[in-house]
C-alpha cells in the first residue's frame, strides 16, 4: 500500500523535526557491555548505533576491535580502566604506557572523550583499591597532558549510589561518613580538572527492596503526585532526579558544588528471579520509554532545571555471561542475536518481520523513502538479519515519539 501525503509528511517529521529521532541521538548515551559469548561484531554494533542516531557510548574496557571499528564516526566513546589495573596506574610511568597503548593510537580518529578509572570503587570494600583511585587518575591525567590530550578527554570514575549515607529527601543527601576521607582526594581531582562526578543510579533497586512503600509510578517516571522536599520545596515526580539531586547535595556539603553530576548508568531489568520484584519487560519498557522522552525534552533535575542531565542508559545488550541474579543478565534493549528484548514503542509494531504496511493512524509503518535507503545499505554490508533488526528498532522509537507528541 502506498503512502498518503499525510503519511509521507509524518515520516519526514520523524526523521527531521526537532521532536524527531535525531534529537534523541544528541541527548542519550548508552552502555555497550560485552560480557557475553554471542554478541555481534563491533562493526554491526556501530551500524545499530548509527541507525538509532545514538552518538555517545561507554565501554567497560579498551577493546581494540571496538575502538578501531568506531574510528572516523560521530560516536563519542568513554573507555574504562578495569578495577584490577587501577593500582598499577598509580605509577606515572605505567599510566603513561597505558595511555600510549590504549588511547593515543586511536585518538582522534576514534572520538574518545572520557576515561572511567575503575567502576564503583568506593563500594568495593577494597581499601587498597580505594586509596589507589585518586593517584591513578592523577597519573592518567598527567599522561594525557604529556600527549596533549587533556583538553579533549576527561578522567573520572563511576560511583554506586550506595556511597550516599542519606538520599531522602534530596536536600539531606550526604556521603557515608567512613567514605568522606577516602573520597576527598577523588573529589579534589574532579574539581581541579573540571571532570564530572558519575553515578550509577537505579531506582529499580529501591523499589525491589521496598515495594510496599515506594510507589511504582514514582520510580518508573509515570504521572504521579510525586514528593516535595520539605526543606527546598522542590517537587520531584521521579526517583532518578531525586537521586541525582541527593548526590549534588552530598558533594556540595563537602565543598564541591561546582562539580557536575552525571548519570553513568541507569536502567531496568526485563527479567529477574522470583524475589526480584518489579523486574519485568513491561516495567523495563515503561522506565526506558519515559527516560527517552525526558531526554528528548532536554530536562534537568528540579535542583538544576536549566542544565540538561547527561544520562547513559544501561544497556544496549543483554549479557549472558554476567554472574549474579537473573536481572544482571537482562538489562539490554536487545538480545545478542539482534531481537528486541521488549518493544519500547507500541506493542502493535512488529519485531521480527521485514514487511510492514499501515495508514497514518497505525503504529506500524511502511518502509519507504529514506528508511528504504537505510535498510538497503545495511543489507549490503551486514546482511538482512541484523539490518532489519536495526531498522525495526529505529522505527519503533519513531512510532513512540510520534505518539508522545
């Protein structure tokens, strides 16, 4: 069936309007974890990100195949120093060698914009690792200065929200007393280098631990009455923003109010064990859908309403080799084989067929115009299976955006 004029205009708006998918690409980052035995090649992942117009990603290592594949693209990449390597990089010579080996050969062709030194170090219960973090970051930064890369690549470390002693209400946010001394050099480094304070913030965990008290709509960012901070009188309609503002208050109390707080991870599992209350495909769909819409609106938190909150969604893929409860392996938007873990848009949109038809009022869309061109190029390079998966997911989110606006 051919497109009507209205349908053609709608498709054009999906691709080009200020409310369209292109804006999403400049708002949201995504974590590209690789703890799985059947993931697609980095070149295929790049095509997926390009199709989705996502231009920011974070990897949990310095995988040379990924860094080489992402060269000469518009994708900004944050790389990671594994926790087990952090102590070695206290030595400036080791740090210089690490940068020379893992960063310099790829930059600037690959747009490496950040280095995450370790992950959730201050909740690792490893005292040696915690004390090594700030010196290692300083050594890496000094190496970047030596190579002339410090103005392009910032250095930080992602923190579990468990570093907070208090997070409710947000204005009472404070660090755990036992972490204040060990985190002080870290915060001093961030302030001196104008680097961000990254937090891994998961409202899901709060809901799972206390579903009887915490409203599900509040953690999913659905419409709800929210809560008012009794001290600031700021109103919060979702827990993620409250968690971010609690982190801002916590570091401000220590004199580091000028350090920007960003979300290095947030997401919701689509599957969990029997005791993992709330882990479901429907809740994951709602949480990530609402997150996408808020990012499209360039929202800030109630405390910082005029500054867009930078967020990295966790994650691009389910990772079948991760240890722990079932939820740990089910945060992805995609299964590794290219099928969607759940449909972010309307359930009426097909997820496994390469044939679509509809009218403007339907959630399904016909492949036409620039969409057809994209699918043809993808099929030529990587074959029809992944090509259709990429295109379908792109069109799914476009359908979501159309419905929202």
